[in-house]
C-alpha cells in the first residue's frame, strides 16, 4: 500500500458539498453533517458521528474565526477520511475564537488511528480558509456544484 498525500479534493465529494443550508444552531448543523455522512457511507453511524463531533466541540470550539469552523472527529469503523463542506444561509453562533457567527463549515471525519493525515488536512484547510478572497468566493456560490468546484479548484 502506498501512502498518498491526502488533499481536500481526495476527501470531498460533490454529494457531501452543501450550499446555503438553513441551520439555526451549532447542534442542528452538526446533526445535518452527521446525517449527510451516514447517507454517503452507511458504515458510519449517524448517531456516533454526531456524538463524536459534539464531544470534540466540548473540548473547545472548532470555530477558527472569520466565519469559519472545521468540526472534526475520529470514528470507529471509519476506513478513510471523509470531508463535508457546508455553507449556511445565515451565520450561527459557534463559540468561535473571534465570537463571530459561522457560515462556512468543513467537517472532517477520520479513522480512529489516522493522526498525521488528520493534522495535514487541518493544516491545508486552515491555509485555504486564511485567504479572505477564497472565502468570499465560497460565500458567493449559489449551488452545490459551484461550491464543490470552488473548493476543489487548484490555486
């Protein structure tokens, strides 16, 4: 087995890219993400995914500022990294470090033992989301397909 560098376009699929979702709270958006992941990969339990995302949030918010959150968790029965991109119609309170509402979320579900891949992907996401122009482009997308293309386009 060869180690391939995981990149955002390796882990994000069009089916797990959702544009302009209506969510009223952190809990609701995490439920939505868990449901989408379970639909995409039936081996991953919706309840377990949700519980693990919430447990990770209890350790400290994954809201990194500028309206962005990167919720993530490790999961038993997960054999590959799964990414989900969600933009929200309206920002929600997420206990972000800058106390600003969050309207862009990229969730990572990773295998229990995947440590370096997990950290590498978090680093890639943080770098992308650090670009205000890129975030503005994501916010201007009006459908799932354009959002997916924007997120996976090469710089």
